[in-house]
C-alpha cells in the first residue's frame, strides 16, 4: 500500500510515483536493496512535498495516457530540476506531459525483447550494445517531445529509451525492476547513483528503511498506540513508528507511582522535546498503590501491576479517537526468550512474569506491532542513535516494568517508595559520576522490609536497611556482582545514610546470577 507519509520531515532520496503497475513495489524494493532510501507514493503526491528528493521514478500503469481519467501527475514536478525516470506508462506520461505523442502500437510487446543501444547514455553506462529486456505495453511514444532524443530501440518499438540529458529526464519502455531484464539492476544503479547522485545508506539506515517499509505495509492508514516508558526499547519503537506513520501514532505514558526519581520529567523531555512525539500522560499512582495495598508476595505484586497497567492503558486508549487498531511494543529478541515464549512455540520455564510480553489487553482487540522483535539490544541501541535518541537515553540501564514495587521487599507503600527513590538516585548518581555506568549492566538500590537498629548522633535510630546492587553481564541471562572500588562503596554508604534519614544500614549484594536473580522479587 503506498504511503503519503514522508518519513518525519526527511524526504527519501528517491520517490516512486505509483501509477498502478503491478511492479511498483518491486521498483522500491530493488532500490532499497541497492542501499537507497526510497518511498512509494501515490501519483497524486503533492508538489510541495517533492522538493528535497534527489530523483523521481514514474512507475508503469494499466492506463493509456490519452484515455479520459487516466492517472496523471502535476506537470510542475517535471520543471523542478529533479532527475526523473519514467518506466513504461511512466515514460509515456512523461512524453505526453512534455508535448510528445503517445499512441496505440500496431505491434504490442509483452515479454522478452532485445534492446539495441543507439547512442551513449548515462543510464546505460557500462552495458553492452544489445541485451534482453522485459516489455509489457500496448502503447508507444510515437513522437518525441522537444529536447528529447532516442537512445535505444527494441524489436517492436523504436523509442524504447528516450532522454533529455540536459534536464535529466529519462524514459524507458521496458521494466528494469523485473528479474528477466538483463542489467536491470545496473540501469537503476546508473540512474540513482550516476544521475541522481544518491548516497548509499549505511547498514543501520538501511535497517531503518526496511523497518519503516514493513510498518507502513502492515499499518496502512490505521492508527497505532504505543506504551512508552522513556526506556530505550519503547522509545526506539515509538521513534521508529512515528517516522514511518507520523500522526497515525499516539503514545501513552503511565506513571504507576513506582518510577525512579526524576523519571517522569526525563521521559517527558525525551519523548516530547527530543523525539517530538505526541504523548498522553496518565498519573495512575493512586490506583496502583491502592491495588498493591497489603500485598507482600513478589509474584502477586507483579501480576497486580500488570493487571492495573492494562486497565489504565485500556481506559486511556479508549479516549483516543479515531480508535487505534495496533499496539506498538518495544519487545526485543531477549524479551521473547526470557518470557518463556519462543517463536517456535516452545515453552521454557517462567522464572518471573514480565508483563511487557504477552500482557496484551485482549478486550482492546488491538493487533500487535513489534518491529524490534528480531533485534538484539546492541542493534536497538544503534537504531536509537540513528533515530536521534541521545546517548544518555540509548545507554539507560534496563528498568523492569513493575518498577520499584519489586525493589521494595514486602508490602509497597508510598513512604517506602519515596525512601527507595532517594537512595536509588544516590546510587545512580555516584556510579555515573564515577564513569562506571557503561561497564555495568544494572546498578540500583533495594529497600528491605524489616527495620534494624542504628545510632545517629547520640540517638538510637530504628530504620530500614538498603541493598546496593551493581552487576556485570552481557545479556543478563547470567551475571556477576561488580567489583566496585571500596572508596566508591564507602562514599555511597556515607551519602545514603546521611541524606536519607529513614536508612541506617547499607549492604552490597555479592550474589551472582544464578543463583540470585537481578531483581529481588
Ligand atoms: P532477573 O531478575 O530475572 O531479571 O534476573 C532479568 C532482567 O529483566 C529485568 N526484569 C524485567 N523487565 N519487566 C521488565 O521489563 C519485568 O517484569 C522484569 N522483571 C525483571 C531485570 O531488571 C533484568 O534486567
């Protein structure tokens, strides 16, 4: 399905105008495989959105240019100075709009034909004088427009290739995009690199283009919602989907009350100010805390948070009009493996219930859009950087969906969450200031349930112990405790006990995984 959506302000190098040929998508695909950014657009694509493109290809189509109601385009586009290649119907239309004559051919050509090159052309550079091409046409250009010359002929059409070299307007009667045309790839290459001077995309830009095309093909004109947390995976997926479908995407950010210090502000800055996404903020702190009241078992807390999240999301999504059909999720390959759901359908043991996989609100009847599902974390990070996410966002440590609720051991209360938030902020700040964040997979604090005795000044203090955890790992399937410098640990302990009055004791977790998991619950 052609999309009218230019990718978030950046015009692709080549626009393929679709005049209804069965091969239109194939043209785009061929160019993509050459490493060129390309977008298939309807033939009615507006003039003001074209400038910035390095070249335009006019596809074939089922009409005859002289028929009433035949698919056409603005003539002004031909005057913009952008190189144009018309293929089959595209060439006939080009000739017709430029004042040439197109008529029914007495001998139609379908299938193979031999092309004879008649004179030098940038389009055929490096090719032999004669080769086999694939034709599919009943009309032909009978009279060339002013300024055009004939550059090739074929068995049944004398004007098999024409051009106005000065204005960089080219027409070919055959289809270079089909595999039966010999040197089709070279002709397209000559046009995009030789004439249009396109730059070859690097691997990551190519991946972005591929993902964008997939998203557009799946979503069409429907609407998508995305639950964004400010974490790397959901931010990358939101940025990618937004680049593919623009305003058809709406994001929702849920504050569950179990986020870290400053998290809502940072997420807002990233999503709204840096990525320019449309985000609906929902403060559901009270709802989550009410649901968690009196619950101390970790797995139950996880289930409750997953359930409440879906409820909040459901209510907020219903307020979005027109109604979305897709839910975009930042599921990456390791999530699929960890959540005991593999693509081959095999089940592995569930250690903890991750609510970001398999937690789709069924009654919303949304279809899942998971464009990162086949990617690994390092690829997602590269994608993020290429999409404009800052380094700090791309290298953020993972944070679990249930948030601090599984780092407060036992019952979760607002007071305990606030205490943990302060201690955790100190741990993060000190480790980041020490320049160690990139060496660690995760580093955070856990608040224990039972108070212990301490002394402050000359007073007895009865307060919570906090655990500092910092782990090294490449994939977190296994991990080891980080050998943090003693001075840093000492400084952390001093700062936490001085700045957070409800904490009197700081412990450091020296358990590897296995047997200890990363999260304490
Ligand atoms: P464990 O505790 O199993 O955690 O060693 C492995 C990794 O997964 C993260 N984690 C979660 N992430 N939703 C998430 O998005 C969850 O429910 C969840 N539980 C654990 C954990 O932080 C670590 O990176």
